[in-house]
């Protein structure tokens, strides 16, 4: 029978009188607690005058040692049950609640017009574990197509102590850049952020700015080419622009260069607000262009119904920077997925809230573009869409 001294173990657990040497020599430690604390029959060892527990005749431990162990274990068990009930409420009060992040969303148009963009952004946040009202709050501000309101709206967001600001478009991004160098900015669908002075580099934007660019200025030439593919004989195109949008300057330069190469005359019409649309319409009635090009700008998005209605009245084939204008009755649109870009913006917000510096996150460029056509409008204009162009169409609106 193997016997192991356990005097040291008992002494470390709790102060107790040392066992007599004769008892120590008779003790053995059993690693099975079930057998150790089982109620075993007691018998008298006549040779030593001491009560012992006897389990199957092979475990022999002094009864008073077993009782002492039982007492110690009972105290431990009571402590394990009682202490959590006592300490848990105290610890809950001592520990601060989880941080609720505040995101500022600065929109250049209206909640209704940008619902299809805000929705994907919120979805992206949910996919990353953010629940509005629990661990994140979104403060919305809307310029309603009036860029002169942007500075005041940015000031409101900064006063709300937001952790990061998300913007759509170059004017809103520039307004944030001018107002703060500390609050992170995630741009969405800006034109050329380098040419507009937002960042020095796409790879290393530096400072408090990062996000996604649509590289919209480069797309105006492509849109003109698509309009020519649809109407090979086109020679005169009216193009709306907004000099209040910094990205439009380069866009116009690109458009004029492509127009010259295609031998298409470009009539540039500056529209900085809804009030100036009527003047632009009047000029087009007088000049009678063969087509209309409308770039991506929130003023045009906000007033898409008026623009689409004018093009239909004048029988003008049109191409746009937003698919929403095609849904409103325009003919074609060619653009990146703005909804997808807003969903991707949630990734940037998540990285920033988790400690990444905005300037260390490269600005992404779109890799895919969608060509959308409104066949109802094409039929109204009595246009036959070339098969080669139809093969390139990503979506047809009937």
C-alpha cells in the first residue's frame, strides 16, 4: 500500500496542530475527492488508540484530519458562492459602461435623396458589429444641395463631439478639412482628392483624412465617348458644371480635351444652385445642342426631376453621373457604385474607431463601373441602341 505524507498540504491550507509522527506515517493522500470525502465506516485501531476512516480497506486517514479538510472545503465553497453575489454589483458600478461612438454624417442633399446611400453605410456598420443606440450613434446633417450651408453644418457636428465624420462629395469634404485637423474624416465619392487639395497622396493621405474617391473628373471624357457611341453623328453637347465644386475644374478640362479629340463642340453651363437651372435651360433652348451631359454633383442630384423633365421636353439624349437621374427619366448613366462605396466607408470608420490613424489608410479608387440605360426614354426619343453598346449595359430600366 502506497502512503504519502500530507502534513505540508494541510499546513498550507490552514493553520492546524501538527499530526503526531505515528499518524503521519499512516496517512496517504488520495487524488480522488469523491473517495476522500465519502462517508466511510469508522473503526478503532487498537494499536494506536485512534479513530480511522476505512474505505474498502485500503484508505486509512485519521478522522480528525478528514473533518478538518471538510471544514476547510465547506468554507471555500461558501466563499465561492457568496463573494460573487457581493462583489459583482460593486464591480459593475466601478467599471465604466462600454463607449458609445458618435459618427457625424454630412450629406450634401437630403435624407430622402440619399436614403439609398445611407442605407448601405448603416448596413456596413451592422456587419462590423455596430448597433445604433447601443454602441454607436449617428448625427446627420443635410445641406439640401446648398453648399454655402456646409460650414455651419460641420461646426454643429464638431460641437456634438463626434469621433469621426463621414462626407459624400468634394465640397463637403473640403468644408470638414477647413474646419478641423484633428477629427478624422472619411470621404466618399470625392472627385480627384489630390487636384482639389484634400490630400497629397492616395497611398499616404496623411493628416486626418482618408476614404474613397470616384475619380469623377476622369469619367466625364468616358461619358462623352459613350454618348458618341450611341449617336455617331453627334457634334454639339451641352455640359452642366458647378464652379462651386472644386473637382469640377479638372473635369471640365478633361471634357474639353476629349471633345476636341472627337470633334464635338462642348457648351459648358455653370449651375451653382437650383436658381440657376432655368438660365441654363434657356441657353440650351437657344443653342440647341445634340445631347446633354450631367456630371456627378449634389446640386444636379437634388434637382434630377427638373433636369430629366427638361431633357424629355427638348428631346435631348442625356448621360449622367448618377443612376438616379436615369431612374428619373434620363437616358444613360455611367458611374461607380456609390451605394457600394458608402458601404465600404463603414470599414474605414471601424478601423479609425479601433485606433488606426486616418492618414495611414490608403484612399481607394473604384474598380468597377455600371452602365445603366432607360429603355423607355430611348423609345420616347426614337433611338435605336447599337448592339455593341447594349452588350456593355449593366442594367436596363424599362
